[in-house]
């Protein structure tokens, strides 16, 4: 009888260790993906390649959340204007709101990376829940920013580059650039990361209690 109990305890320990190892591997992957997301989020925020000219556009230039660039007639180089720290230099209110929302999103993901250090001081499930909520809010801000940004395409400067056809949620004879596409992809990635954080938090919270229950039962 004692051998059966010892065997059952060893099996339980083995299952527990495998479960713990798998959770740690997934958590490490989540951390790496979170860091990559934060970098890409920051890149999409600072890049002015959200909307730009095509071969059919009457003008030459491109637009970002807070910065816009147009070509110089003299030598063909680009002259860029707009500063996130000076809202008056941003073309319109829609661009200002979008830049603020995406900026908050980038900041929240950076904070979630800093919060990873809390693993040394708090229980893993609590840290993961904190990061999960930060990532969820950040993703919602990114979503709102991508929705608000096209409402500013009726600006005179945008129409100068994209044609008179350009208007709210209509890019005229311009086209979506890679930074805008990247931001849309990041929205889906952000929801996945936040869901994964909550899932890992639940697994961490149930890990030890289940093991203790099985051990006391045997």
C-alpha cells in the first residue's frame, strides 16, 4: 500500500513538474513576443508612412500620425513637418487624437515590459493579470487610433497630395502605407498577447492548489 502511495506521489510530482515547465516556456515566449510587439508598436508610432502617394496622385508626399512629408520642387528631397510634442504642428484634430491614442498604446506596452520585473516580488499570476490588462487597454487604444486616423483625410494638405477625391475614410488617389498596415496587424497580435497573459495567469493560479489537493488525496 505504501509503495502505491509513493508511486502515485511520484507520478503527481512528475505531472506537476511537466505542467510547470510548459507554463514557464509559454511565459518566456509571451515575454519575448511582448518585447517584439512594443518595439514594432513604437516603430509604427514614429513612422510617417501611414498614408502616401501613388503613381496616380497629383502630389508627392506621405503622412503619419503627427508628421507629414512633401517633396521639394528644387532637388526632389522630402521636407517633413509635425512634432508630437507640439500639437499645433499636427495637421488636424483627428490626427492629434490618433497620435495620442497610438502613443498611449506604445507607452502601455513599454510599462507592461517594466512590470515583468515584478515577477521577482509578486506571484506570477498577479503580474500576468496586471500585464494582461495593460496590454488589453493598449490594444484598444491602438484600435481606436487606427479608426480615428482616416477621419482626418479630408484635410487640405492630404487633398493636395491625394487629390480632391480624398475625404473622411477615403484616401483618394493615395494608398495605405506599411506603418498603417503594421498597426492593423499589431491590433490582432495585441489581443492574442493579452488573452495569453490572462490564460497563463489562470494556469499559474491553479497550479499549486491542484498539486496540493492531489498530494493530500493520495
